[in-house]
């Protein structure tokens, strides 16, 4: 069965420092991986996806993610964090065994301190 | 930019009552989904809908739940007899197609509180 793990409940970063939010996955076949962000009292906003090709994927708001097949990871990164990046981040994988529903990780709360 | 819209943003209902959560997906999208997020827990898939029928449902989506696309724009989730454990944030999503490489776009959610 497809699954996603986000090993950190919370990540704390100082503004201006680089940030990494970790995600590992378990799928059969080639993975389709996604990152979504949830701001307080808002829905899930799509950030970026990995389908195939370059292992470094660029997305919205300066975020990028690095796909690593050997480590089955898809970590979200940003070179310089902003206070406004503080939110809940979800990694997700497509369940290609069914009708392509998304399977989400538990989420990681990112707190960026001034 | 087109977006998925959901109404109401917050619904409080008494246990045993029926609720209908409404969604307007992005207009050219063909696949529709409902997910839910119980407070503090992960986002869980409920059901997917295509071509006016359910294409997949989770074990959560029992006989108390139903979905409908009553017209060309709305997509609804009905819970016939709500239970306390149905309290959650419910998200509607839509995607342009059903291919695995296509992202889904989510609404802002409806917070359902069952008392």
C-alpha cells in the first residue's frame, strides 16, 4: 500500500535561514509526489509536484523539493525562510493503484521566528 | 485564478441531524473529491466522483454518506444522521483529469461541528 511519512511534527527556523521539511514515501512503481500548504483557517494550497525528470522541482513562493529515489524521500526546501511561511505542510502521494486519490502524511508545522 | 469554493465555512449541527456540505469545483474540472481532517489528524480521503458516479470510496464513507452533482456546477456531500465523530474539517477538491500526475485543487473547507 502507498504511504507517506513526515517524521517531524514541527520544524522551527529563524527567518532568513534555509528550511527543510522532510517526507519519505512508500509506493509500488513510480511515485507521483505533491506538497501542499495549509495556512490557518484556509484550505490546502498546492505548492509543487514531482512526476518525472529533474530531481529538483521548483514550486510556488520560492519553495523547491528534492526527489531522491534511493532514499525514497521528497524533502521540501527553501533557501531563505520568511515569517509568512509559517503554516502546516503536507506531503502527499498519488495512489496509482486506485483512482488516483491523494494519500497524505500527518503534516509538519513550520514555525519561522523573526 | 479559478478556485474551488465551499459553503458554509462553518456548520454546527445536532447529533442525528442531516447536513449537506456544498462545493463548486473549478469549472473545467472533471474529477471531484471529498476529504476530511479531524482536528489534529491527517487529511483522509473520503470519496472520488467522475462522470456522475462514485469512482472510489474509503471505508469511512459508509451508508450515512452520499455525494451528488445536482447540476452542472455544484458537488455536495450529505451526511444523513450525524455523529459526534463526524466533527471535522471537510475539504472538497477537483482536478482537471484523473491522471496521477495531475494536481488536485482544494477548497477552503467546511468545519463541521456535531454537538
